[in-house]
C-alpha cells in the first residue's frame, strides 16, 4: 500500500478523535449496552483499545530495537475490565492520550522500517508493515463493533423502520 505510514496515522488519529467525541457526547446507557449476551459494549471495546495501545507500543519498540520476539496478547486473559469508577469521558481521554504518545513513535518510522521482523508469540514471524496494517484495521474493527453495539438499542425502538436494519441486528430476533 502506498503511503502506508500516512494512512495508518490518519486512521489512528481519526479513531481516537471519534472515541473522544463518542465518550463526551453519547449517554452512558448507550455506551454500556451489550448488543447480545457475551458481546462487548462500546465501553468494553474502548477498554480493549486502551489495553492494546500498550501492547502496540511494546511491539513497535521491539521492532525498532531489533528484538527477535514479543508476546501475543489474549484480551480474555490479559484484558482489563471496564472500571465502574471511571467515567466514559475519562476512558475516552485516556485513549486519546495513549494514542497521541504512540503517534509520536510512529512519526519516527520510514518506509525503510517496514521490512523489520520479529516473532509474535502466537503468529510466528511478522513484519512491521503487517503490524501497521493490523493496527489500523484493528482500530476500525473495534470502533465499528462499538457503534454496532450502540445501534442495537436504537434499532429496537425503530418500529416499522427496524426492517431497514436487518443486516445489523445481533440479538437474533429478526
């Protein structure tokens, strides 16, 4: 992909700003609603992204330092539960701050770094280029997942318009 670094930075900046806006303007009720049993609410998606910011920083530093390996990350075992003591705005601001720090690290990369390799604890040999693709895709994926979780509560009350959302209903009722 041409301009991979610029595109990655743009996605990572955009999603951080999107999360800040969501957590400052959307109701806590909507942010904490699980779309279906066992699925993450929007705030759980955000907490996961906060956890992953530390993971991505560690991985990026490993690539740049020439370390041979870095561990995998299992959110079910290593993830943080959403704290009932933190406001959604606090979580949004924390994510934006961590993301800004990581964007500073990314600013030091060049296309010549893309070929750097390390061994992921679960996936095997990976390149920095692959991780950049993954990072941006992961960010968008969980942002879409979060918006889908919020969408469920709104679809439920849409009455006859509900039919227009059949591709987005996750509770199995359609």
